[in-house]
């Protein structure tokens, strides 16, 4: 339960459930503590770990041991698409409702490994009682059965993000950003998020305007390589690595623009957050599902245009009026309270999915 889009959605939902009716237990496969672990426990849930191994026999054995001790559940909601079928084996045994959640419409892996994962994904989608998807494009990409697939919007806590001029001034002062044009990217350092291209874009931006600062929030396996690239291109004064933070809502206030040129997304929750904060948002066509455009702040173009055109495009669109965007968020339906209420009614069986969610 690290800080990430999928994990943040889970926590946003959990916080807004009636926890006298609904409790979450988290089953993870990373052994190191996650940033959200403590909060899960404070809210009344548990965090269990069954470590993923390359040996499927051992993994199944470990899962069997877990479910023998912990099977008093009404629902199992799986967010790792290609692994869902394994958990569903035990859900069937213990008569637990099976949900799988589609969070992306692309894949990092290639070759035989991805072919195997795709077969498992098909099994997971077939065996699920209900499929939730972050976007229609993600569901179509995965060829999910439309008769049981529903759109669950990646809701956010809007009040935390709405533009506040006082907070903006405070944060910019805190991090020494006064007088700077600030680009922000909040993303895990992995292949999907395309930091390598982002740094190339930043190199071109600085050639035109050396008053621009790129702030990077997150961590991940490619962080070291990106740091080395920044040093090699002598961009140290223009790129700041801020690590993992729990105050992205505040950092967004200090930003003049948000940029994330991902290779693919399902529907990135941070695109919704940035627009809610009134921040101009730049994305790649490849990462756009369609539903994430909730305001005129959201702009996108293909990665194939290259870093030179991206740099010129960004600089040409950084001047705009910063205002409160509550109206757009409310109209879009991306408020977490609405999503959480609907999911709670579905979990408890008060209403059917077709009555609560849009079918894809």
C-alpha cells in the first residue's frame, strides 16, 4: 500500500465508506511497509502480505494457507488484473463475491512474459462476477464482457485540491519557488510514466526559458537512472527530486502546470487532481482515455511529436487564469463521496451494479 494511483483510489474509497457497515482488509505481495499501511489499521482494517514468488506452486501454497485462516469475507475486490484468477480459486471455495478492477489499457512488458500475463487476464475477466473499469477505453482494450463491466470513476476528495492563493504562496516560499515557473510531475519512476522523455522535454524548455523548474514527486526503480540523466544534461538547477510525499494537494497549489507524458494509463487519478486544483495539465494522447478531461485545462498531444514540439507547446500554454474549479469537478462526477456511496451499496447488496454504475 504505497503512494500510487491505484492505492490512492482504494484509500479514498475506504475513508468515505460507513465503516460500521464496510471494512477493508488489504492483501499485498510486497513485504516492505507501505505509506498507507498505518492508516488502514487506524481505520479498522488489516494489512496482510503473501509474498509473490516466481514459483507458482509455492505461491498457491502460501495463498491456500492464508485463506484457510482468513476467509470470512463477503467480497474480494482484486486490483492486480493478471493475478485475480488465482484469488478467485479461493473465492469460489469459500463462496465470496468476485470483483476484478481494470486500471490500465497498456502494458510495460513485451514478448512471451506479456503473452502469459494476457492469458491470465482473460481468465480473470471471465471468472469475475463483476468487472469494474477506470475508463471505457481500458475495458475495450482488455476485451471485457460488457454485460458485467461497469465504469467506476476514480473519485477524489475535491475540497483538498481546490485552488487556494494563500496556500500557493506558502508552499512556493517553503520550497524556494518564488518567481519561478513550476512544472510538476507526480508519478512512480517506471517505464510507464516515461520520465526519460520528460527530461528530454525539460532540456528543450530550459533552452527557451531558464526560469522553469521541474518538480518530480515519487520513487521507483528508474529513479537512479533519471537522476544520472539530469546530471549528464546539467539540469540539476532545473529539476528537483522530492521523493514520496503525502501532501500532493499542497504541492499542486505551487505548480503552474502539471505534465505526465505516460506511455499508457487507464485513467490517471492525478489528472483529475491537477484539474481540480486549477492547474494546466499536459498529457500524451497515448495515456488519454477520454473521461479525464473535465475542464479546458487538460491538453494532450502524441509523443511522436517529439520533445521540441512538446517544449514549445508547454511554454505557449502556461499563461492562464488560476481559478477555483469546483464546478467542473462536481459536474464531472469525480467526487469520491458519490463513488464511495455507490460502491458501498453494491458491496452490501442493497442495490445491483446496473442500478449504480454506468455499463461500458
